C-alpha cells in the first residue's frame, strides 16, 4: 500500500488567474492550528529527517516543486509536489525527508497542532523503536 495520499483541491480559475481555498473539515481533514512555509531552500539541501507522534499535516507546493519521501519503517515512497492545486496528507508515525527543492519552491504546511518539540522523533532508530512498541 502506498504511503502517498494526495488530495486534489478545487481550482477557481478564470481569466484573472487562479484561486484555491483551504478549509478545515472541508478539504483539510482537521482543525488547522498552525501554518508554516519553507522557501529559499537551497537545491542541494535535504530537510525533515523526523517523524511525529501525533501531528497531522498537509503539504502543498504553492510554487515550484520538491520531493517528499515517506517511510513507515518498512516501506518508502516518494512523490514530487509541483502543483498548488494538490496537497499531500501526512499522518504521524511517518519518517519524512524533503529534497530536490526548486529555487522558487514555496512549501506550505498546514498542521493540526501548535509547534511542540516533544511531538518530534528526530532519531531514525528511535522512530523504529517507537512504531514497533
Ligand atoms: P526543523 O524542525 O529543523 O525543520 P525541518 O525538520 O522541516 O527541516 O525546524 C527549523 C527550526 O524552526 C527549528 O528551530 C524549529 C523551528 N520551528 C518553529 O519554531 N515552529 C514551527 O512550526 C516549525 C515547523 C519549526
């Protein structure tokens, strides 16, 4: 089974341009408590290298592109995000790495919890221990 769950957002485009709307419990499957974004990421940079105990997120490349690799401890899957009309649903208990950022990439993240360092698992062996416990 693939670890990649993509959601297609409705696109409200006309001759003026494009508009996409994100709403909790409509096209985002949780209450949004936090929004953050990554930009100006250098192309050789790979970031992430962590999992979460409880956090749910939706990742959207609202400009440019990047690759997200997910790992549940036994399977790995990668996807290129390159459309502002599409979101990647990311549950907890998934090790994630982000790479191949285009220089113009703006990666928007919606999250269902405030930032909490204690929700992070930043060591891969600790992640494997956590999910097998
Ligand atoms: P970090 O977790 O290293 O980013 P990533 O794993 O995506 O590469 O986060 C970089 C810094 O930003 C780190 O000091 C924590 C801080 N941060 C916040 O303060 N709030 C947030 O919502 C996030 C995601 C990070």
